[in-house]
């Protein structure tokens, strides 16, 4: 009975405090044009001193000052006492938890979020990239140091380390996605109850805390996965009509799926092509390293070197041993041991400084000296390097009712076709009254967008599809029962009352499943030996349909499909699609 009386008394006190706060109203003083607070009798309780002021809620209110042109925010109580200093760039309240999240400058002069209670006690000093989200004393927060997520409490303790790309709570439990793509679940006592590792994870390019390395990632050939087909030893010859490149295989043990990365590194002794970072005064060179398919380091191929020149087709790297390497932009350049290639749009690279030598924009390099920007870039690298990882999972088996329909439709011509390198490419579609015009590229780049349970997290990137060291990977078109409501294809044959969708699946030279490279709700056009997915920008050439080459322009191929109408989104339309003319 005493406990109940105590709780009721506490509630009454809180309500009274809230009511008192509500009695104070922010008012603008006509003389000073500043805001203060008046009571019901229009007496100044808190003298006007603020550029703006909000109403009191639960006994606290946000106020703003504006010295010169910058607004700063803080929090006061109903007595006018400042409980969160008015030096914050942003304020967020959690009334249920009675917490104040404030974005302030840290000791290192970096904007970060801290956490305070309604008495003004600092629970967490500025440490986070975003305002933490608390529930029942536990909060999901993003570290401003590495950009990763963890779980904290109101005692200043880290409950789950800041080692996660995504995190969400569910009925007192937590589920996280670690930076090495392990899905881990914690119970309410924070004990790990389950773990699942995604296949296909690749250890990403590592910035190593170096601003130049972070800024250079994905500029030209820096930091990219360079495969056997697009890395060649080269001899560049100049003639009256331009440049020609005599190419041959590098003497590298490529193993199974190995790749090369070019990476800027600090050099302690001067080398040809060394570059100055004007912000740090350090000298850099470009190292070439060999990695396993999963990103583990095999070893260095060239400890130092530099990007010598750039062409429309790729860049030339000067290696430590004096050889020149051509890094072709197309990762699926026809896999031949020797060939000659004509180069266009030559540009000699100036490597006096890292900005010109690596192609870094000066402002981008400056940004990487900001710890919070560096943390964001580090997370961006992890996610972009592994975009499409959820597409490594095999498709779920169709339900009992849909199984027969899927098996039957897979006997149709378009599902029996084995698509090879060059058969599946990106396209732009232009529709005319009596025809469809395709502009085809020479390669295939797919947009991967991975969704995880955390609604605030997703990862996406444009990824070129690699067709293997001998261009012998293959793609099959498959029919799936729709699991997510995306499917538009209706069953008008078998009466399953299910929706279906289509997918492109990539297989290696041994017919082992590698990944799903695209999912589509339906085929848009199927005519003249071409299958077209308009929204996804993908066209597929069916083998056995004609021998003529499409018209080529500088970087596209044009194909006109005459007398073509959109394919109905039905199983019966798929069953008849793609038949070779004259055959049934």
C-alpha cells in the first residue's frame, strides 16, 4: 500500500511539474525582439534572451541563440537554468525515457551526438554520428569513430560493441549485421542465441585510417578488383594514327578467382612517380597486391609504382620491375593471352601530388581528414564491396502448388537457353508506334540493393558482372514463385492461384550456382531473338536466332524489333516465348 501511495505521489509531482512548465509561454519581447517566458499574468519569469524558444514539456524546453549567422541550441528548465549548454547544433528529446540528445562539438572539434538526462547530467559525451534511439534504458547508436552500430545503456556502458552495419531491437532482443556479414541475434540478457554467415563475403579494401587511401578508393583503377582478363603486360607504341597496345598475360598465379588491387601507400624513400600529399606532407606510391577471391592477401606484386597514363580503354601502371601494365575498364575483356588493342584519348598523368596522380578531387581529400566523413567512407567501402551479398543465397523452393507450374514452364525455350558473355547486356529502350529500338552496351552492370531487417539500413551499388577468367560463366533465366509480392506473372494455365517472378542466375564453368544477378517482375518484350526487361535495362540474346551483327556505334549497338508488342504477364505467354522461327 505504501509503494502504491509513493508511486501515485511521484506521478502527481511529475504532473505538477509538467503543468508548471505548460503555464510558461514563450513570448517575443517587442523591444529586444528576443524570446523569453511569461506566466499567465504576463510577467517575465525568464527574461528574453533567445533568438527562438519552444514550449516547456516535462519541465524542459529548447532555446536558440544566433551569434552572427550560426544558430546554436540548448535546453533550460522552468527556472531558466541552462541544463544543456547552448552550443549545440541540434537537439532531440526522448520524453518517455526523459533523455536529451544533443549534437555538439567534441574535444577534437568534431560535431557528434551526446546524451543527457533532464537534470543536465552528461550520460554520454559527444561520441555518435546520429542521435541514439533508446527504449527501456537501452539504445542503438552509431559510433562517430568508425561509423558502425552498437548498443549502449544509460550507465555509460557499451552492451554490444560498435562492430555492426545494422542493428534493430525486437521485444527486448537485438539482431545485428556485423561488418563481416554475420547475422547475429541476442536475447534480452544479451547472450548470443544464433549466428548466420552470408556466403560470398569479400574482405574489402582497407583505408587503414589513411585519408589518402580513403579518398582514392574507386578513382580510376585504385581499389577496384582487377581480374585476369583486364590486367595485361603492355607495350604501348605511338604511330601516325595514334597509340596501339601490344598486350600479353602477366606471369601471375591467378589461382581460382584471385584478383589484383592497386592501392596508394606511404613511401619512406623516394621512388619514381612518388606523389606528395600537400595536407600531411607525406609521400605516396602505388602498390599492386594480389588477393584471393574472398579478399585475403596473397602478397605484393609490385611494392611501388605509379599510374603513367590514361586512355579511354583504361590506365597504364608502371610497376617496380620496370614493366608496364594495362588495366582495362572492361573486366570481361575477351580472355586471350596475346592481342593488340588501339588506344584513344591519351592523357599523361601528373604525379607531383596525390590529387593529380590518383585523380582525387581536392575537396574529397580534405573531407577525409574529417573523422566523421572518414567513418562514413569506411562503411561505404564495406557495403559497396559486398553489394549483392544477399543475392548469393539460392532461391527458396516453390510451394507444393507452384512446384508443378515452375517445372513445366522451365521446359519452355527461353528457360532452356544458356546465355554466355555478350548475350546479356545493358540496354536503353525506345518505343515507337510499330517497333522497339534497343541501344545495347557491350557489358552487363547490375544494380544490387540489399535489404536487411533494420529499416534504416540498406546497401546498394552498381556492380559489373564478372564472367570468369575464360568468359565461360553462364546465365540462366528462371521462374520463381513470388515471395515478396513483386511478381506480376499470373498463372492462367495450372490454376495455382500464385504470382511468379523471373530471375537471372549466374553459374560457373562447372555449373555451380554463384548468385542471382537480377530479379524482374515480368518480361517486357520477346521478339526477333531478344528478351528485354525495360525497367531493369537488360537485354538477352537467344542463340539460334539470326546470324547478322547489329549496327555498331562508338559504344553502343542498335537493334530494332519490328512489330513488337509487350508480352502479357502470364505463364502461357512465357511457355510460348522464345521458340526458334519455324520450330515448335
